[in-house]
């Protein structure tokens, strides 16, 4: 009698039990996948924000000047940037690709930085009316690898643009100069 009970319990799932389990797993997948991609986007954006700041710190350590814009390859020589070992240089070493984002050194012209110059002059910054070097980060594939764009200046300034309508996406956006800081916050 005991053997009959054991064999009944070890026989496995019935057809209806297997269908029920399949239905539960299907619902979990349908509910979870959109959330997983949303979490991945948030992680890519957080990583891009941090990577831009690290690269901007290298600009500061290099004491780079707008008249001499260092390449990404030059910035990656800094020991502090060894954590970016999974990054890839593209576009003739002008652009760094990492975790779904692209990064480049950009020069913010005096016309772009002038609206913030009065506050900078009050703080005693001598280069307040000059151009500023910054790291710009934008998504490789808008909506898939990220959405927002980021700017990190060598002076420690950080700005974010929602980039809801993709102003910057993929390698086609490399080298594009900012005409203004409208939309950046």
C-alpha cells in the first residue's frame, strides 16, 4: 500500500497541472520582461552618468584646454579609468562606446556657456567667459539602450537632457556641437 502511494506522488504533473504551470510562467514572463528592459535602461543611464563624470575627471587631471581637445584614447591612459576596461573606442578613437552609451569630448563654446558666466564671474573663476571642455554621453540606440543625454564638465558641472525626442542617437550624433543649453538641467 505504501508503494502505491509513493508511485502516485512521483508520477509527475498531470496534463492539466502542466498547462496550469505553463500559464503561470507565461504570465510571469509577460509581466516581467517590460520591467526588465526598463531596469536595464535605468542601469545604462546611471552607468553613463557615472562614466561621463569619471571621464570629465580625467579632463581635469589632464588640465585640458579647449584649444587642445584630447582624444578618448588619451583619456583612457589614466590609471583611474582602468574600470572602463569593457569600453570600446569607435569613430577613429573619438568616441567611446560602453554599456549602450557613446561618449565624446566636446567643447562648449562661449556662446553656449555665456548665460552662466555672470554667476561664474562672481565666484572668481577667471575662465568664465571662455570655452569649456566637457564629456557628452548619449544613447547608442534611443529607447533600447537609453534615452537621456548627459554632459559633465571638467570643472565638475553636470547636466542632463531628457532627449525624449531623440536629438542624439548612435554614431550619427558624434561631433555635433551644442548650439545652446536649452533643455539641459
